[in-house]
């Protein structure tokens, strides 16, 4: 992944953290932000999905679509999509 792609994806992940901050515990927001800053972008997205699914937090259609688009862009497996199944529509 080139620097521009990394910066774009990192920016999108930071944006998702901001949009989802009312549904994520503060300690998890901090941890996910640290993953992003350490270039662990896939791990950050997986952690975000896992935390949301644990409490069955609702997701707006655009939030779900943005997360799944990142999965596709980063060529990740099915873990995020599987976790998001437990998040009802908002």
C-alpha cells in the first residue's frame, strides 16, 4: 500500500471513529486510534467491528457500507462482515 492509500484509509478510519464515538467505549476508541496511528489498519477495523457487535450496536446503512468498503479496499477476509451481522440497522 502506498503512502497516499494509507493516509486515505487511515483518514476514513478516523472518520468512522468520530461517527461511531457514541457507540464505542472510550477505552476502545483510544485503542483503535492507536492501531490506526501504528499502521495496523486492518486490526483497527476488525476491533471496531468486534466492539460494535459485542453490544449489538446499531449501524446506519452508510456506516455499514463504509466499513465494508474498507474491507474490500484492504482485501480483508470475512471477519468484519461477520461481526457486523450482529449490529442491527439504525
